C-alpha cells in the first residue's frame, strides 16, 4: 500500500473569513469580504454578479456603465457579469437591489477552518504506521450510486480496481510552490469515508473544490448539473449526493442559483457538511430544508467545538480524527498513497451519506438512516 505516514501538516488553527481571503488572494484570487465582522459577513468574488437569462437585459440596462464584460453560459442559462471600478466593492449591495441577480459567493471546504490533514507519524521524514483495513470488495445490485462533489478522487488502492472507478486526479500543487496544497487529497479522503461505511456503493466524482480549499456558487452549480447529466447519459440514478463545501450569505438566504439547481435533485438525497465556524448561522446549501445538514461530533458524542450547529442541522456524525484514504505528493512530483487522520464536518457528511446509501440498498427509507444520527436534544 506504500508509505502510510507523512509529516504533520497542520496545527488545527481556526481561520476567520478575513484570514482566508488574505490567504487565497495571495494566489491571485480577487475576493471581497462583505460586512467584515458584521451579521452579514460573507466572502464573494469581488465585482461579480450572476444573472439569470431573463434578468440579464434589465441588469445591463441598469448597470451598463459599470460593466467590464459578460460571460454567457447557454447550458446553465446564466451569465457572469464583471463590474469595473469602485462598483466592484458594491457587488453584494447591487445584487440585493436587483431581481434575478446575486453575488458569486465563495464556498469553503469544510476542514479549512480547522487545520490541515495530519497523517499518522510526525517529523521531517515519513514514518511507518499501521494500515487501515481496506473496505470489502463488494458491489451492490441493483447499484446504489453516490455523487461526490469535491477536489477529485485519485487511483488509491482502495478504489482503482473497482469496476466502477473513474479517476478524477487530485491537483496536489495548484499554486506551484513545491508543496502540497492545504486541501489537496480532500476528495480522495471523503470517498474513502464513504467506501468504509458503504463498501458496495458506486461513487461518481465531480471536481468543484480547489486544492486550496474553496469554490463558488457558479462552479458548484455547474458541477451539480454536470453530475446530473452524466448520470442521465449512463442511465444511472444518483441515490445520494454529498457536498462538503458551503457558504454564508449577507441575508442568510441560500444563493438563488444554488437553490434553483438543487430543486432538480428531488429524486436524490442531498447531504451537505454543516461547516466548521462554530456558529449557528445558516451555512448553505446545508441549511436548505431539502438537504440533510450534518454536524461533526467528537469521541464523546458531543458536537465538536469547531462544528456549526442550530435548528437547521439534521444529523450529527463523527468528525474528529477521522481516518481514511489519502494521497501525498512526493519530492519528485510523484504520488504516494496511504492514510490520513483529519477533522471537520466534511468527514461527518459522508458517514451519514453512506448510511443512507446502505438504507437504499436494503430497500429501507432514507429517513430511517438519518434518524440514527439525530442530534441530541439541547
């Protein structure tokens, strides 16, 4: 299975939205913190508006003198409007003033607030560590298909010989700094959690989350649509879908393009990470009533200190020091497959998704599985 240890990569330091903006902006991403420190604090793509096809002409009529360019997406029936000048900093307010328009919210990968992966073994050199048992080689009939929207999934030994596996290689060093990015390997880890608890499921991966740990409304919606169309072309039904990133918004309402896309998923159980800010504030899309929002618990069964919480959370599952499959970049640019221990609601969500997939396989209602993970009464 290769070396199953690595350098301790993280300290578990929690980062706020302003710190994340600064971190990601250093790599050339133009991001804006709206209402810093206020009740409407959120992170958006600076100077971007997302308009529906019906709303585009009125938007251009109103804001034409501030529009730098427009990118149309005929498949999504959306347009990305980029503003110029000082109005770039007003994109959230402008969106709130105009029907059919929204800012492009930045979504956080859900371990990003709570450090980076810590693999077994510490120190400057990799050290051997006990391997994790490989999930049984099983495939349920009829198939239960689980969609995973994340950073990808590498050909780890747990996956590569399974008949359904189609690699979506992880980007390990997108910033080209000769070091592994802080979220690289996240999707491979999440897929491993799923397979440990639903070994007969078929996993379909769609990359939407960057190896630096973020994405946005537009990318998530495009990924959901691509996953939906790919399933239709295969004649597959996606029984469960897992989203491990999410966002806050200025008005604490779900971004409209995300809400509208998820309306197409009524035949699937959508499971999403509740986020790692330690807040009760809604985190989207997890807080949608149609989505199963999953918070993280520690070894004592209590909600983890970093996990979001609140009446919109539907389930809780282990999310502290979870162990799963991982890929590490080697010094010569190669890949080393092993195992990692990682904390976050990102890793609680696939645990619940796996239970739902198992329920579907056993011809039980998904709600039966979700009830097993109900939060404790406050």
